[in-house]
C-alpha cells in the first residue's frame, strides 16, 4: 500500500515538475508510525499528506503502540501521532527521560474513557447516567457466571483503568470481566445491541462506537489526582479510586533528531491540532460507511486547506 | 476414551487411582489446610523464593541491543546487516508482484517498470501447476487466484505472497542445512533437539519484542519471526528423510566413488526428496499460519486486512480476507505436493528450435510481456478493476445478526451446561492443587510412564514454573487446554474413524479440517465472542476448532494402516461390526491415536496466545501482556513456561505411545 503512494506521489511530482515546492532540509523519508485503530491512522495520514504538500518524503510504518518507543529512541522511527495520556503516559515518560524522544505537544484531542451503557438501558434503570442508579439495577446486568453480581466488561488488563479497585471502593455490585482485545469488547457490544440486551462496558472516545451506538458514559464522582492517590479523599474514606476515570490530552511525540534534520517538518508536526468531533466523524466514515482511509483523508485535505496550510508556513 | 485408558493403564490402575485420589483430596482441602495450619506457602509459592529471571533477561536484552559489540561492529549492526540482506530480495519480489519498480525516494521516485499484471501472475501459477501435474491442478490453482482478484484481495494477497516467497526458501534451506548437520553428527542432533522443541512451543508473541529491537520495525522482523516459527519441522523432516535413505543407495554411491560432498548432494538429498517435500509443505503451511501475527508487527497483507476488518466488526470482510489466506494456502500446498510427486519428463528432441522445446516457458513469457505492455494503455489488464470486485460482507453481517437475535438463548443454555458440568469443576480441581504436591504428582506420573529420567525432568520443569511465580496461571492453562483437548478428541477421533473407513466421508472431512487449520482463528473468534461472550467458554471453542485437525487425521491414518489380515482374521472369528471396531481396529490404532493426542495438545497450547485476545487468565495472557508492554523478560519467561508444559506433555504421551506399540508387538 505504502508504495502505491510513492508511485502516485511520483507521478504527481513528475507532473508538477518538483521545483514547484519549496526546498526542504532533507529528502530522507520521515517515518510516521501507524497503529491498529482507525483514528490514529487517519490522523497520521493527515499529518503525512500535509508534510508531503510541504515537499517532504513520508513513509508510514506499522508499529506496536508501546513497542514503537524502542524505535523512536534509536531514530528508526520518527513520529508517533497519538500517545494517550490515559494509556501511554508511563511509556512516554520513560522514553522522554532518555532525551532521545521529545513530546511535541497536544494533538487537540481529549481521551475519554469510562463505563458506558446503551440508551435503551435508561428505561430499565431510571436515574442513569448516575452511577448509583446503575448500581441499583446491577442485577439487570447479571449473567449466569456472575450472578448475583452484575457483569461489567472491562478493557484488556493492559489498559489499566483500576476498575476492580473502583468497584471495591464504591461498593458496587458488579464483577469486572476483562476482554482480551478491543475487538472482543466491541463484538460483545454489537451482539448485545442487536438483541437490546443489558450491557455495561468500557468504551473510549474518539472512536466509532460512541457514534454508531446510542448511549452515554456513566457519571461517577469527578476524578481528581488525590482521589487516586489518597484513600481519605472521596466518598469512601478508606479506599482510593472511589471516583471516575481521568480524561487527558492525546500527545504527539517524535524522535529528538527530527527537529535537527527536518526543522520545517518538526514545526508542522507541532502545529497539528484536530478535534474529537472531527476525528470521530472521519473514523465513522471509514469504519461504518466503508470509505477508504485515503479517500477520507483526501476529502478532509480539500475541505480544510485553510487550516493545514498554516501548519506548514 | 475408556477403552483407551484401560488399554494404556493396563496393570497399573491402583497407582493411578491413588495418585488421582491424593491430588483430588489435596486440591479440595488445600484452602482449609492453609487456614488451619496458617501456612500460606501451601497455596502460593513464597514470594521470597521466586527467581527474578525476567529482570535478568530484560537486562541482557537491553545490553545486547544497546551495548553488545564485537569490537569493529556492534551486535545490533550485525542483526541490522542480516535485516538488510533479507530486505533486498523481499523488496524485489514485492516490486515484481505488486508495487512496480521505481528509483529515487518518496515524491522524487520515478517508475521504471510496472509490476507483473494480475493476468500474468495467474498464468504463471497455472502453468506451473500444469507443469507439475495436470490440467485439473492448473484449474484449481488458477481458480484460487481468480478468487483473490474477484473478491478484491489481490493487492494484499500479493504482499502476503511476497513474504511467503522469501520466508519459505529461508526456512527450507536453513532447515535442510541444520537437518543435514543433525544427520551427520549425533552430538549436534542432541544439542539441537531441545532448541527445536523450544522454537516450536514458545509462543511467537514471546520473542516478537526482541526481534523488533534487533531487526527493526517493518516486514523484515515479521519475516524473521515467521522463519523461526516455520523452520523446526523442516529440520526434523530432513534428518528423518536422510536417515530413511536405503543403505543400498548409499552403498551404490560409495561404489561409484562419490566424494563426501557428492554423496550428500547428488545421492542422499535427491533420494530423500519425496520426504523432504513433506517438510517444504509444512514450512509453507506454518508460514501462512503466521500471517496474522506477522501483520501485527508490520507485515501488512491479508493478515492485516483480517485484523482491521474484525476490529471494526466487519465480519464478512474478515471472512473474505481469511478465506483468501485459505485459498493461497490451498494453491501453494497442492502445488508443492504436486512437485514432490512429479515424474521426470522425457527429454525433448534435441533438433527442435528453442521455442518448440520450451513451448510453455515461451508462452508464459509472452503473456507476461504482452499484458505488461497492454496494461500501460488498459489499466484493467495491469490490475484487476475495483468496480468488478464482489463482496459478500453484508450477507455475513446479516446472517450473524439473525443467528444472534434468534438463537442466543439456546447458545446461552448450552454454554451454561458446559460451564457447570465440565469447565468449572475441572478448573476448581486444577487451581486447587497445591504447588508442592503438583510438582510431586507430575514427577510421579512421568516416572511411572517413562522412567525416572522423565520423572525428574517433569518435576524440575514444574518447579521452574512455580519458582517463576506462574503456578496459578500455568494451572489455568492446563485446565483450559485439558478440557479443550478432551473435547477435541471426543469429536475428532470418531470423525477420524469414520473418515478412515469411508473414502467419501474422508474427502469431505479432509476439506473441512484443512480449512479449519488454515483459516486464521481470529476470523471465527469474533463471531464466537458475539454468541458466547468474553470468557473461558469462547476461548475453549476456538481451541477445540483449531486442535481438532490432528485428532481426526491421526485417527483416520491409524485405522487405514491396520493390516487387512488382522481384520480378515477378526471376520473369520465371527466378530460383529461393533466388535471388529472395538476389539480389533481401535486397539491396533492406539499408537496412532496417541500421536494424534500429542499433536492435539501441541496445537491447543499454541492457540493460547490467540485465546488471550478473547480474555483468559492463563499463560497466554501473561505473554500477551508482556508484548503490549514491550517487556522482553516477562514474555520469554511466560513463553518458556508454556514450552515446559508442552515438552512435558509431549514426552509423557510419546512414552505412552512407545509402550503401547511395544505391547502390540508393532515396530
């Protein structure tokens, strides 16, 4: 796929007789990483297309979300467009501490992660999205394996999130069952949604699921960092995690050499911002309507020239 | 199963009953015992005694990646050099199949030549199939590739094909050389055997992270992982094949005055060729098995399509891409098998012109050039037009929704039944076993079956698992695999017996299990989760489906291999059909059934990592967590624990098979 781009780009370059673009510092390709969720790939492609317009050469490299830091440290990889405060903070801090990786600032998107329920559950459990109302009808969510407790489908254990601790601290009648991947998570949601069956599970935004399915995030007591660290803070005086999950920015990171080798590109990467709503609608087009990522990105580029042209000037 | 147990355990029933009884009592009462004696060490391996091996491994890895040096160049330079050696041919093949050739980079690139057109590639493969066998095979292979084009999988399939074209020769040549080494030197063979065991049983996820560090991000790392995974059978098959060459042929070679090199390459290897081709076939199949995992670290291709389709719950898209992998596997498998049985053509008459002597080669080249040139003007000839592709995606999604809405309750009832009466009791039994007794029990069982050496090895391996703090997860692993292997045998052995006695059943069942084995399990994992929710039951279904194949194959093989005289003898003695089956065929097929059991266990264990994607709490999950956290040490330790379980099971079952063969007076 990657090289089809190179080819089409080559034809384009030949047509425009390459001198049409400003001189760039280096023609070596800038390697942007892509991961396994659509929103990230869309953002990365937008960044890549913008950099191409500025005359840089781009290569998209598929890499694991956490494992990529090893490559960013050595300069094998150059730019990662989405590091979530909620899931990638530790790895990012460890990498930036070495001095070989730099945080290039916020991407403009905010990561939201929380318990979520489909809207048809509001009839069964009046008082939602309040968490106490959810707890009052916990038995509605029970399955043979978890009865009499309700079943809450949590994210993969690697996502953290302290759901087991939260259930304990808030005295909720739920059992946390961890899905192995997000694909399994959404498979269960799809299945329950088709049958209008009770379900409460971990969802996150920006993602196509909150767009496709009608529903809301559960409202827990507001998050504060003290609530996580200090047991005495919050509803339960003797336990931490008696509140909701934090929301946080999604960061961009880069190999520290990018700013030396391609200063113009580094500035453009730093200037890149996009909103949750924009990404959400682009992702929905790709994942729900089946439009290809390239087409969606091209459409966005055409409609938002005023926005991205400021990034590369 | 009962007759099997009776047959194997003949004469030693009190021992096994005793062992089971003690284990059961300890497992049931371990918790009260710990409370009564206030001795927590009974149920949990003391933290203070745990070996911190994972930290050391991570540290060694870090040193290897960052500091290790041979003076002039570092270890990393070496691996990166190897990486570039692999990458160069890969890029050439990929350019030829799909990308086209160009110079310069990025936007300055200029295309020199297009890739082969889709028509040319189909023609080449069909011609190869005709050359290897006949028109039927050519039609089958051509048909498989036409499927890829029509269902819009062409581009991805060519990327996957490119990696197979590079990985298979590497695996075959490497495997052959190592196999020859093992054949020539018994010492090398002894040293290689445990390494091969580990290569086959350590889950791939466990070594993906170090490979990424050493070989860089991208398709090369995926290729390296594929080769590591696919090579071991080739090594084993090579050794066996060479040992199987009749001594007469060797003698003849010696009489001709062959040098050692001529002896190996002109006499032994060609004579072993048919068996060697079995190994080649295995390498191809295993390489295609790796497609999904390889795509997780940048191989792209069909595996990537399966993953992305299922992540957005496009079940139909996942099935189509998955079936494309099956089509590719079938085409390559049948092609390689045809080559292994091909008979030499008569030499063409020398007087003819080049064109007349090589009509096929010439016409294929003409089609390549012709379509290449025509493709410059007509894009549909160069690449299959997107508007003419078909998709059945909507059909599958609708079908799934219909099943889900109408039959969910039925499935739920079935699931609850299995959970209550099979899964949960077994789980309770295994997780209750105190680690100290567990080590002793496995040691005793292995000793009883295979002598004190085996017993000591099994106990040591169990101790290593406990000492790594993985006892609880290992027990969950054994429970999940045990239940799955049991069910796979219960379903698979009767199917195999049926297939062994009835050739029509055989062809249907054969096609079915071939598909099950090459269809990436991720394809059916997501629908299974939709119907059965996240949990052990979904994981078990996936494992059973995948591990079914060897149970069926070996049972069918065992039945077919029985000498007809034995059955005749039975008939003459007036056996009924039932008696014939239970008293004669099954006991005689036992060694084969045990081999099948062995392979079923191996496949079940190798599925662990995939079931971690559903959400289990076993060693597979431990390996997967290590992967997502890029923790080399943790991954390798958990991977070794899986390997230890696999090796222990393998040795015990093999010892049983040996004993049963001796008892039956077979060779």
